[in-house]
């Protein structure tokens, strides 16, 4: 059995576009003669509930049609289990989907997910990260990226796509200030102000912005990225390096592969997992779970 879970508002989608997604998925199941159901989420956390139900039913493939947040909800329900995760990209960043080279055409992505799930081995095993007790499959962290995730989450302008995200980043770059952190990994200890601390399972935030160019989803490690800002002007000038894959050459950037990390601050830490913000404690533990999720690619 296949479950297709669709987030109707991913990437700033309209209600008409959302209905078209559900119709296309239903037509694909019928045309492919595959047994399955199509579900449309109604609220935050609904995709997680639907994926848990699919896992309990014994579905072989659960396809998340949405952005990184939707994928996070579904993947965290399937982790450590036998069901495979399929992806159809429809978000503002699509970080994991881009990293896994998921076809941007929905009908192709659906077909390839079904083919991979039915193939010998059923797809590919990837790692799953954990920060503050919450699972992630793409990137997580504290600092500026978590602050942006929180701003994007509560933005009421209605511009939920890439344009809205860029607008928030530009606005917050003018006023965000570094915070002092203490970072202890299985390889190093550091303390000082940092603009952001990112734990990367895959290489990019999304839209081709590679914060950890050498990160791999199946190496049993997370890439710990710490950015100690010299000046805001230099930070702005370094942005193109995110897209060129040369961010590691920017002064103040350190990147190291780790299995476990402890991040501490002077107060509660704003954090995020796959772009989903949460208010954490003053100390957050992070780790990697090697090969914990089967992905139909």
C-alpha cells in the first residue's frame, strides 16, 4: 500500500493548486494500478499523524508532497521502521529533495518513488539527526537560521514562498545580533559569539544554498558548521559563496564531521529542525542516527 500525504500550502500554494495536487496523485495511483490513498493535511502536525497511521497499517511507501517541514513530519514518523519515504518537492527551499536529486516534476517523482520502493532493497538508507529530542533529515541548528525559521513561521503577510523567505532574511540581517554559545563535540570544544550553528545531514539549506558542501546523508555523521561573524558587511558579501559551494573558505567558518554535539547558551535557545522552529532549553544535545530511514530513491 502507498500513502500520499499532501501539504496544500507548501511553497505558498493556492487552494486551486492544492486541489490539483490531490487530483494528480489520485489519477497517478489509478493509472499505475497501485493500491493506495491520498491524504491532504489540515493543520500543523497532521502529516506526522497520517504517517504514523500509515506505518501502523503496514504501508510500504509513504510519500510526502510538500516542503522540508512536511518531509520532517513524515520522516520522523517513519524513522527506525520498515516503510520507505517518498518525496515530491513543493516547498520554499526543498533542501533534502534537492540534495537527493528528486525530480521537480510531480508525476516523475511519484513514479520514481514507487519504482524505488519496489526494487531490490527498496531504496536507500539515510541518516537521521536529532536535536533537543527532535528528529531531522536535512539541517537543524540554533542562531540566525533558527531565528529566520521562527520569523517565517509567524509571518502574517501571506507570502509563504521563496519571495517571502528572502524578504525576511534581508530584513533580519539588518538587526540580528550574534549570541555567545558553548559548543562541545566529540572532537572539539569552543566558546564565543556565533551568528549560527548548523547541524547538516545534507549539504544545503535549500534553493542551492550549500551550508555544508561536503555533507552526505549516508556517511553516519553530521557536519557541524559554526559561523563566527567578523562583520555584517562581510557576512552579506559571503552569501554568494553559499551558492558557489565555497562557504568553507569564508573567514570565521568552521566545519567538522561529528557524531554528537552539545550546544549551550546563557538562556533558552531558539532552535529549528528542518526549518521548523522551537524554543529549546539552555543546553541542547544533538546526535546522528546512522541509516535510520529508508528513502525511495
